[in-house]
C-alpha cells in the first residue's frame, strides 16, 4: 500500500515535469501524421434518430455507413481512429447507459479531435445540405467545424457556409476540439436520395476527412505537442485526486 502511494505521489509530483513519457501517450512523427481522431456515429439500436420522409431510411444506419467511410478515409490519411460503435446496435442498454459509454469514448485521453456524424431534419422540407456545429465559445472547436464545413461545401460546389455554435452532448463533453457534422436533411427529398448513394457518401466522407486533416495540420506542431502533453497531465491529475 505504501509503495502504491509513493508511486502515485511520484507520478503526481514529477510525472508532468518529466520531458519524456508517461505524460505523452505516443510520439508524433512528421510522416505520416499520426493523429488520433475519435469518431462517433450517432444513435443506434432502437434509437434510430431521424427517419427519411420518402423512403423511411434510418438516420442511425446512414450515420454508420457514412461514418465508416470517414473512418477509412482518415485511416488512409494516416490517422488512428477510435469509433464509438461499429455495428447497428446502440452501445448501452438504455439511452442513459449509451450516452455514458459514448461520453467516455469521446473523452479518450490523447485524442486530437472528435467528430460526431448525424443526419438532420427540419419542418421546412426545402432546407438541405450539410451543417457543422461546435460547442458555443470553444475556439478550437469552431476552427475545426469551419474547416469541415468549408471542405464539405467545396466538395458539393456550394458557396461558403459558416459553422454553427450549439450546445450538444457530443461537443460539450470531449476535452479535445469537437465537431458535430449533420451530413444533410432527411426531411428534404433530394438530400434523402443523395445520402443513400454510395458515391455521394464517399464524396462527403472524403470531404470530412480532408477538413479534419486541414484543421489538425493548421495547429502549430510545437503548441500541439505541448497541449497534448498538458491535457494528458491534467487527466492524470484528475484520476489521481
Ligand atoms: Zn442525430
């Protein structure tokens, strides 16, 4: 017991000052970039989210289909990807349990950013296209969300769209910069059709991955290393106290 205590104490006292691990979860290398992205596919199981007005397609299934394409695109670009779910089921027995488990994954230590994939719906059926939300007041989250919406609008040949501030669980909980991507509106017939098309899904997925990478690469590398180190230390401190 004494040994455990003194070990904990020495990690607490010296862990953050040491220039080498345990503070850094892994070493960043210049080529290829080893960024760590947490991907969340919204809903799942009996919680299917929005439903397509024309075809009855479930948001939860589209989130998974497009999300898996985003995961592959990020991995192709040298990222390590952690997913909140990999199948059609929810990850908890109840909504509350599901959110708790999702929240824990979204707070994964060492993550560089988190991306939550959803589909939108709105009473006005003419409203269409992607939207990106960041946690209101989160500067880095805003920068990430703007990079992603810029990449999406460019891929779709639309004019620039601003990222939107919001207050959502998936952008509020994580320590890392976070974005909630609404890929399109299941209340709009054109979006609903496009979102089920494999080529369109791939176009969106590549754009989301490009936007995420544009954000990550825009971070000054030395600041980035320092922030990662500090956030690892902060989490360690939280666990010890
Ligand atoms: Zn949703």
